[in-house]
């Protein structure tokens, strides 16, 4: 039968696994059967086995899934090479293009941010300069108003000082006159004294200052 033929082939197989080009490659010894090399692969179990393992009860029901190790190695190598080629031809170029695009975007962002920063700095400087000029103008206006107020107050101060002197002189004159003048002289001089005192009162009553 096919199974018997397969087992006979396993029994007759050497401990050296021939490569696809006919060359022989030494395999590692089996841990369970050190006298035999691991020259076969069980596709169902996914294990590398020696001829003795292949004929054991563990693999007896699926000996048709046991193939020479070099065949499985060839299939796996071909698959890995295909995947590697696909990655090399498609994935890597895409990654490089994506990386290039990201770098370009980063550079663009940096340029944009620098331009915005410069624009903001310029606007801030304009606002700062405007505020400084506004401050200077307001200070000049306040200072001008202060000097005008002070000048006005100085004038009022001088007027009050003059009025005070006049009032004091009037009061002093009245007091002195009352001491030395006779009754008839007081009556005669009363209009002049009243006029003097009245002018002082009118001057003070009509005064106004801020």
C-alpha cells in the first residue's frame, strides 16, 4: 500500500537531507533518537522529525503528511523570499515616500509657524509702539492740564493774598479809627470805610476757582 511504501522509504532514508540541487545537508540529531538526524517534516503536527519518529504511532495515522525536510525548507524559503521581495518592492518604497512626505510636511509646518511668529511679533511691536505713543500723548496732555490748573491756582492764590491784605488793612483801619476818631469824624469817614469793606466782600463773593 501507499502507507507501507511511504514507511519503507522512511526506513531506508539516510540521516542526511539532500537539498533540491542534489547536495546533501547535515541535519541536527533527534533528541528522542540520537542515532537519527531530523530529516523530515510533519505538516500536520508542524514538527521536524527523524525517520524513527515518522514511523512512530504518533504519526502513523498521517504519514502521508510527512515530507523530506529539504522540500519543506524549499517551500518556506520560497514563501519568505516572496514576502521579502514584496516588502522590498512595495512596502519599503511606500514607507520611504510616506517618510519623505512627513518630513516635507514638518518643514512646511516649521516655515508656516516661523512666518506666523514673525507676523505676530511685528503686530505686537506695532501695538506696543502705538501704546507707547498713546501713553506719551496722554502724559503730555495731563502735564499740560496740570500746568494750566497750577497757573490758574497761582493766579487765584495771588488774588486771595491781595484780598486778604486788603481786608486786614480795612479791619485794622476800622479798629484804629475807632480808637482815635471822634464821634463826628467816625460819622464822616464811615462811608469811605464801608466802601472799602464792601469792595473786599464783593471781591471775595464774586471769586471763583477750579
